C-alpha cells in the first residue's frame, strides 16, 4: 500500500472514530455529569479523544518511521564512507523502492571504492619503484609523500611527516638551491666518490583537499646524456671509418699495382714512395680498426667473477701494489671487458711518470656496488684536461688516439657503472670505477663454486 493511500485511510479512520466517539460521549456525559454547556462537552470529548488518536497514529505510522530511520542511518553511513550496510526491503512500496535504490547505490559505491583502492595500490607501486624522485609537500612545508628513490637521495627513511626545510638544511648548497628553486630545468650536483650528476627538475602546484600542495619531480639524466653522447660519437666514428675505408682500399690497390710495374731499371725513389704509401695505409687502417672497436663495442656479458684470480691475471700484465683486502663477495661483470679497462688504466698510470710501486689498485665494497680505484703519483691532469679526458679523439699523447679512456667510460657505463678522474693530494691521479653489484643468486652461486673449487 502506498503512503498516499495509507494517509487517506488514516485520515478517514480518524475522522470516523472521532465522529463515533463524539456521538457516544455526547449521549453518555449527561448521564454521569448532569447537564453541562456544549463547549464543556466538546472540551471533555477532545481531551478524551486525543490520547486515543495519538496512540492509534503512533502504531499505524510505525513502519513508516522505521523505514525513514533506516534510511537516515544509511545516509549517515555514507557520510562516514561506510558502504557495507544494506537496508531491509519492507514497508510501503515507496519505502521498499527507497531501500532498493539505497542498496544498489551501496553496492556500486563499494565496487568503485575497491577499484579506486586497487588503482591507488598500483599507483603507489609505480611511484615507489620509479627512478624519478617524487616529493609532495603541503603549504606548511611538511612532506606528504616521498618514494624510495627520494629516500635514497637524501639517505633517510620514512620522510613522510618531516619538515622539508629541516631536511634541506642538512644538504649541500647545490641540493638546497635545486629544491628551493621554483624554476624547472637541469641542475648539476656533485656527489661524493662519484662524478657529478645532472637532474631534470619538474614541479607544479596542486589543490589537495582544498589546500595548496607542491609536487616535485627530479629525474637523473647523467647516464641518459652520456648514452646519447656516446651514440653521437659512435655515429661520427662509423661515418669517418666508412669514408676512410672507401679511400684506403683503392689507394692500397693502386700502390700494390704500381709496385708490380717496377723493374730493375726503375728509379729507386719510386720503391721508397710505394713503401711509404703502403706503410701509411697499414697504419691508418689500424687506426680505423681501433675506433671501429669503440663504435661496435658488444654489450657486456656479466658473470660472477672471483676477485683473487682476476687480480693475479692483471698483475701478470702490469705490476701494481694492491691496496687493502679484496672483497669476499664475487664481482658481477664481463671479465674480458673489465680486464681491458683496468689494463688500460694501469698502462696510463705507468706512463704518467709514476714509479711502479706507487701504482696502486684497490677494490672495496661500497653501498650497493663495488668501487675499483687505480691511483698513481705521476703528473696528474689539469682541470681543463680532466673535463675532456673521457671524450673520444681527445689525447695529450703525441701518438695517442684519444680512445683509451673513452673506451673505459663506455665499458663502465655499459655495466651500469660510473667512472671518475680526480687529482690526488700530493700529486698523481686517481681513477675510480663504480660497478653495481650483481644479483644475489649469481653471487651466491659464485661463492658455492669457489668453495667447491
């Protein structure tokens, strides 16, 4: 029965009861109280009729009040973000329809909240494992969100809730200048024991819960820039090598043909001319092949390598002094490529004017990788040379190709590492290679193999 029909019936019933009660009381009151004015009769009838009608209305409207109370409780649950409760479908058609719509809305809101929660989990997973520094700061300079990369950058854990100004006060001037700046762009930061890092800073202002928040994103570009730079050099080298080979082949062929045409009566100076041409062609071909090696360097094939035999093999080629103990944990690199790097660095150290005992090699575990350092007591490098030393074609040697250190850089970065050149206090040069550690399973397998051997 609908509420409208129910109310009409209630009104008719109350009117009928009131009329019947009035007629009965009009006949009975004079018998008990004697003759009385009409207004007094009506007053007594009203006083006696009101409780009866109120009680009747209370019981008749009880289902309606229960349904409305349930809807009120459900709406309050919605305001508290509680969508788990359902309403019983009972009462009048209007109340049943409201309860049905409420239950359908609760199911939809539960599903949407679950979907939103799953999306938040996915987004949090992406942010926490992103190589980009992510910082969200409120207007009171309190850190609301910081991912793992940000924690590694500041070398602090659980940054949420800390004051950003207090955190920056503990950082170097360059770091403070980058994060306090409100301009987007590239910033260069010098990190200890490694080369300087270049970061791309992006930031914006957002309204969260009707309050202003600042979002900061900083992405490390050093490796990407180095990769693009190496790719550009390789392209230049391939073009030059191609053009030189196209010229060398006919020159060498014509020189060989010209030599074949000589006889005993020919001028001896022609023989020297052809000899010189062939010698320079051979030398230039070796030069091109060296650069082709850099341009076509294969990808490294890392494997677990025990340090002791690897270092002994290096000593057999270029003697040096080992500084400090070797790590017990095996290294994770391509042994042939890293041997090429270290042999080149040890050769440069010996040619720097340093005495053989003063050429040292140290291998130490550092953070999540290994730091390999080759040091000497030679002449060192000027600041201008240090800035250019790792570039292809750049060399301070008279017969140098400018390929050695560039190849060392290419191999190191192909392993996911970094190389840095620094002058030493007291004279000499220090070349540091940082290589990331390998997988735990590979290192464990190498350790087991070493014990069995």
